[in-house]
């Protein structure tokens, strides 16, 4: 597929060409939304309509049904009036999400909550174009010509853009792994892009490889199944070989007798450990859960050997065949011990837990509360899910009711999951530019699949899979369930709030850090928003943060006053982000000089009474050096009004001079707040939360106010912070 920008011939592509593509609508429920949405390519598209667009109507209708079920309005088609540049959100972030129904809607909805208008759902590759980057030689810039855009309150619009909008972050679900092998055109789209992206084809090769991912899980202390692996032309070295794994390199000329001998030896060891069944499955980046796995009784040794040999003959390069133990699922405790109204399930039921781990905006991994499901392990080895449940509910359904144990178990599981992503992040950060196929790709999200079992008399979570695409849909279902219930859980015929229950269980012995882990893994990570979208909230924050860094890269910023050593971290981050820093400072040999693009020596001698003149002189020095800046700021409080005056002369965006002066001078702040006494619906009158203030410039001013004030009162400096000089005054004499 070629999505490099086409030349506009001036002839609009007939949208009726879509009639030549067979379109099947999977959603049979028609609630009444419009059926004639303009889903065809944009008018500048001159290539043939991609074959992957065959189900675009189905994808769109599934989106409408999803919005309908959540109580949101249907998508409004605004393609007849293309959105101009002036209609773009102020942030200018463009997070392009190559959409697959059931996986990415929750990401886009949460994006609409955090930054309305910045998340763009892409249903077709014909809605995008790639052109050579004007900044990064050899790379391409990705543009969005058409998308479903998301806003607060679940509002969505089908929009076209003229001019097209530059993508600042890419989320790619047009892959084999995410679409069940139906499409992989996302590989072409993401190749050689200059924008940040979540994962990439190259990185997914590592993480979606079951053998490599288990080496990561083992390295951070997560249990994995006993495994025998035959690797054909491996290209990735393992982080560590799990203690319960045997790994052989396989060649086409490897003797079948050797394979049979190793399989028999492995099966005997499993038999000694009382294992009853085994899985045989490939390990490859396009794996689709357990859809390509086969289960055998451990007694069927000849059938197992034949199946392994057959799969080995079909292996492609860098893939593996795994023979692994079937994990016996956790059994329920004695029913007579049950403390809850429900009855423990039969021994035929098993439990799976799925954990979503996101990289947050500050590069810390955050694991959301696991989502669990129960299934009949005798009927469906792949674990067809029931309704989502919390880990606490599942354990209590199995008559594991000790509150302290449940809290500690969940905390440990989530902490280990976060360590897994941290290890992946650390390894990726050490890759050289030569090793990075896509230089701006990194792993920002993973899902881990656990099976609950019993090991040496203890409840244990065994990880069976890790993936970069899966499980988002499951998490969205859990978030929606929790949202409908307003964050409440029902236990023993009474409704309690989870946080209150955890506090009651823990008593006074729990630390703030532990409390945060029990709630949401990190303090305040999920507090900015409701339960809707909770599982992907850190991921969305990361997408927006990386978009902002991308937009700032290459910008020239004027900064006033470099400050002391404690400001160095700010300038270091600016340089790391690719910002060209032009610094104005009275010290020509400032210690932070090495972090600056240009240092302009200018000493105002602390004379802020003449900031207007200083601002004019600073702008003159910029023009003298032929420096064009994109913005001006300061992290030095005394220079805030000066920075506003420089911005005003340059025409740059930022706080106005009037606002800066009001914020800088306490008397002006008090006056502005105290005078706001006009009633306005839905807004408070700030005068109700303020008190009168008086400015004393000289001793004579005291006599004028003595009879207007009541004591005690506060005497403080006009400028300055940290309450310097603040004094409690009890009488007029003390005031003098």
C-alpha cells in the first residue's frame, strides 16, 4: 500500500467508488443513527480505495453503537465544511489512533476528556498522507486529512481538514496482532515517521514474542509456566532464561529423534510435578492469544511429538514452538467456609486476571486494578470471559476471604506488573540510534494475562502472555461497569466504597504509598477524572505529553534570568527536549551557559520600576543578533512582569502585562479580587472570600487608615513570597 501524498489533480474522487468495495456491517442492531456518513477517501486521494476499507462501515456503526450504549450522542458528519487551521485546538496536539472496534474507542473517549479535539480516530489509510519531513532527513511527516474527532462529554465529529493536520503521536491498531490477522497496513503507515508513537512493528517483535516476554516476566519475579522451546533462527537475545524453561535452537536438519527425546524428557518432568495437560503453541509477534494453541493430555506422548514436529516444519524465521504446562486453575475453598451469599463455583471453573500497565507522563509505569473473569476450563481452554469482576470479588467467590491477604496479593501482582514495563522501558532507553528502526517509537502500554493457581499451598498468579495491543477492550468494559455503579461494590448485601473498605481493613498501619498502590498504584494517578477511561488515563496523558515535547522540539524560546543551581534541571530538560534556549542574564559567564543556545548579557540591576525600558532594550538586542523567538518566559518571580512586556512587544502568546502586574503586586491582587462583587450565575463573587487591603508607601499613610481598619490585621511586603516579612499586628501603635 502506498500512502505517500498524492498530487491533487483538481478532480474530486467519487465517493461512490466505495460501492465497488464489498462492505459488511457486523452490527445488526440499528438504533437509528444516520447510515449515509461520508466514509470515503478525501477528495485529494487519487489511489485505489484500500481493500481494508471493506469493513469501514461496520467499524463506524460499531462505534455508533458503543457511543449509544454509553449514553453519548451519535457522531456528527461535518465533512461538507472542512475544518480550517483556525479551528484546531490551542494545544495543536494531533494523536492519530488507527482504530479497531473494541480496542481503541476507550482511548479516544478519554483523550476527548483530557484534551478535547486532540484525538483523531482513523478508520482508513486513505484518510492519511505521508510527505518527506522538512526537518528530519530521511524521515516522513504524517498528516491527517479526515478523522473522527473526540471532545468532552463524548461528543464526536466526522471531520475533514484543510489544510491537513500534522500528527504528533501515533497509536497503531492496523496490525495483524490487533485485528486478528485481517490487516497490517499500519506497518507501512508507521515506517520512518518523525513523530512519536506507541510501540512499533520492530518493538512488537520483542514483546509479542511469548518466549521473550516470559524472560522479562521471570526477571522481575513473576511466575511463568514450565516451558520447552525450540527456536528457529532467533534474532533476539532473552533477558534471562527462566529456571523452569528448556530452550533449544532448531535447524531444518535437526534430528526428529532429538526433538522426540527432549519432548519425552520434558513430559516426564511435568508428570513428576503432577501436571495433567500441556499446550503446544507457536511464539511469534502476530500471535492471537490462544487461538493457535492446541491442548493435549500429558499421556498422549506420541501425538504430542507428532504435533511438535509438524509445527516445527512450518516455522518461519525468528519464531519458536513452545511446549508448556497447562496451569491448573485455583479451586474453591470449602463451601461451608463461605462468608458471603454466593456459592463457590464448581471445580470446572478457572480464573484469569488481566492487568493493563501504562507508561505515565513522567515515565513511571502504572498498573490499573486487574480485571478478572471466570470460565469453564473443561469446555473452553482459551477462557471465554464472563462479566468482568474485581480481583477481590473473584477471590471471595473462591472463598478466599482474608482481607489482609487479598490486599497484599493485589498489591504484589500490580507491583510486579509495573516492574515488567519498567524493565522494558530501561532496555529500550539503552538502544542506540542504529538499533532503533523507528527512532521515536517506545513501549507505552502492555497487557499481562495471569492465571490464578495454587503453588506450595499458596495462591499464585502465573503470567501466560504479554502483549502491546490486547486487553484494552476488557479494561474498558470494567471501567464502564464501575462507572455505572459509581465506583461502588456490593458485598454481604450492603454497598461499600472500595477505598473506605480498604482503610477499614488496614486500620492505622497503612502508609500513604501503600494506600495509593491499593487504590490505583500511584498517588493521584487516576484522581483527575471519573471511572470512565481509568485504565487508559495514564497512557492518554503520555500521548499528550509526548505530543507537546514533539511540538516544542526545534522551537526557540527566550528565557529571562537563568536563576541559580536549582533552576539547572529546567534548562537541562529544555535542551534534552530539543528547545533552543536564548537566555538573558546579568552574568555573562553563568554556570548554566553550557545548556543555552545563545546567552545575551543584560543587567537591569534589579530596577523593575523601569521594566518597560528594559523590555524594549532586550527586544533590540534580539534584533541586533537576528534572533527570531517563538516565545518568552521566566522562572524568576521578579522578572514575571518584564517577561510579559517582552511578549507584548514580540506579539507572542502568554500572560498579558496587566495580569502579570496584578499577580506580582499584592495590593493589586487584593484590589482585583475585592472589587469583583458583581453577581454572575455559576461563578462565585471573590469579594466574599477576600478582605480590604491598604497600601502603605510611607509612615504618613498609616494615619490615613488607622480609623478604617479593624485589629488584629496582617502587615506584609508588597512583593515577595514564602510569607517573608508577614507580621500579625494587634494595634495602631504596633502598626506604626
